């Protein structure tokens, strides 16, 4: 008697879990070996270690079964590229992104143990990179093997590619150029970013987007030197006053950004998205304690989560000018400065925002004040619609692994994922299992082993789902057509 779809799914799920448990010890040993390599991209003394980390990963991917696994050099640190063709005609192509470099770490920073000598205690693995991002990269190696074991395949159900960057913790200075250089080779129907996290261990979530970023510094110049405020005050323009007025003009009383055209074309939150955000167990008082703040403030008409995930912002990152020493010095300063950053949402382009802000700033500066505005490289926002078929595959795979309803978040920060979306013209999906207490960039970074293995299990189901045989939901040609509509 043939299996029913439900019984087939149960069999596949059991096979995946059995395979993972059988290979758990070796998987964790390998991860610990990788974590011992101090691949700190921000410190030149560790350049050889970053190279060694890339070499180690490429070798391990070949051992996993990837027929292609090699180093992609950049003017900075090396990336790793791997691919494993499905062999199935019409199979979708999926690119997994992560990074193998890590933040600096030293025992004297407050670590309980050597940050580059992993320790397992209380169901957690401690070590720099355990969560950010080596652990979340490495779960893909066991995940694809579990996928093969459950399906009886000799190659994945999707054309699987990996791009593991070596400079993410240094700002990804060469990443976009790398993607552009290898765009044809990296072409994919969907991108999976495993450099993110979940709401909590009890609330599995999928991130659907990240904000973009534009940053500038505005220098304002008045007198040719500091001058006496008694002799000249009230009769010549003061650059520090001009800086203060510029900052004050950035928002109105409802905390809306006043730059003309700033909100034009943005992707507004839908009612469904607002309802989904509201379902999350958000404790605003606890969030304020984490923020070391005593009150919330932001754009009128939006909740705290909506403000930090789905609304654009303008922030003053620094302001200065004039005498800063002890006591008084009654001068009109010769110069002042302001540093601004703008978090952007879908529908906003960093270059357009730069032009709008540049024009606005020029209008705020009075006659007699010369100003210069300098922009850093911008980052585009990315957003995947809730109904996108590939996103639904991620949700189903995670739900199968966790046995719970999967909810949705966004990420308030910015990252290189937008470059992948922009250059490859593919939807970006986020699959991460880290939780806020994992301590990214902090002493005693860790990953919870049960969640790490749930990440393994999720990817094992995901490749089947994207390939046309989703766990527990549908089978047959119609399923394959829907899952492959990712372009």
C-alpha cells in the first residue's frame, strides 16, 4: 500500500531527525574546529586566519558533497563559493548567503572562557562566531545531507549555491563588486540569507526585510577663525547655531521627517502586516530596558515595532562645534558639524535620498555660512512580500521543524543582502535561528544547540519544498509550478 501524503511527510520528518541525531556529534566537532580559527577580518594581524577559515570551509563543503567549492578572492578578504546542481530539469536555483569572518574577541573583554576555544555548557556552544555567523552557515552542511537521506536523492532537489563572505564584519567593502563580477555564476531564483535570527526560542519567526541606509556629514563654516562673541555676536552668522537649527528642522512636531519628497513612493505597511506585528509577544517595558531608555518617541501613528522595522527614519548621530573644554570661552566658532543617518524602507533609493537631503540642507543654511556635505556609500532596503511563494516555502519548512506557528518580523538594521537583491534581481529570504540572548558582537557569544539543529532540520525540509515537494502541504506538478515561481 502506498503512503498517504501525510504519512510520507511524517516518514520524511522522522528520517531527517534520525539522521541529524546520528550525525550530531561529528557536526558539533566540526563546527568547534572552525570556530577555533580566529577569522577576524577587521584586524590585519588575522588576515592569514581569515584565509585559513575560507580554505577550511571550502574543504568541508567538498567533503559534504558539493562538487564545486572554491575561493573567490577580493581586494580584501576571500569569500567561498560552492554549488551543487540538482540534475532535475527545471529545478529552481537557490543561493545561500552568510559570512565566515567574525568580530574581534579577547578574554579580557569579559569572556568566561577563551573566545576561540569553543565550550559546550547547558545546551549551548560558546565561542566567537557560534551564532554570528559560522554556526548559521554551517547548519547548511548537515541540512543538505539530511535532505538527501530523507528523499533518497543523490543531489539536492534545487540547484544549490553558497556564497560565504569574508568581510561582513568589516562593512562588506568589496561585496557588491564581488557579486557584480560573478553575477552570471551567482544567478538564482531566490536568495536565502542565514545571518539573522528569530524573535525568541519559543517564537520562531521569519524576517521579511531589512532597511537601507544613507549617511552623511555636514560641515558648516562661518568666520575665518573663532572670533569674540562680545565684539561680533549678534551681527554675524554663527555656524554652531546654524547646525542646531538644521537639526531642529529635521522633524516636525509629529516626528515626521521634513525633507521634501522623503516619503514619496515608499511601501506602506498593509493592515495584514500590522496585525502580524501586533501578534508578537512584545514587552515594551523590557525593550526600553534593553535600549537603556525611559520612554519611546517616534513617528506619530505607528507602534514601536512598526517604527524600527518598517518606517524610514532620520537620526542625528553627532553634532559639534566651538569650544568644548572646561569653563567658558566666549567665541563665535569658525565651524560646526552634524552627522546624520537615514534608515530607508522599500521604495526609497539611497541616491535619491542623498539628492533630496543635500537640497534641503542647502536651504537651511543662512547666508554667510558655507557648508559641505559628504555622503558614505549607501545601502538599499530589501523586502519580500508575505505572499511570495519562496517565502511561504521557508515558513512551511520552519513550521515543520519547530512544530509551531511561524510569525513574521523585519530587521531594523541594514546589511549586504540588499546588494544580492539588487544585482541578482532575486527575492531575498531570511532563515536564521539565533535569538537575542546569543550575544552577537559581545563577550560570551553562544548558540543554543537545540535551535541550531532546528536550523539543520529546516533546511532539510526547505530544499524539498522549493523543489516541488513541500512537507505536509501539497505534491504533484501544480506544487512544483508554484514553488518555482520565484523569479
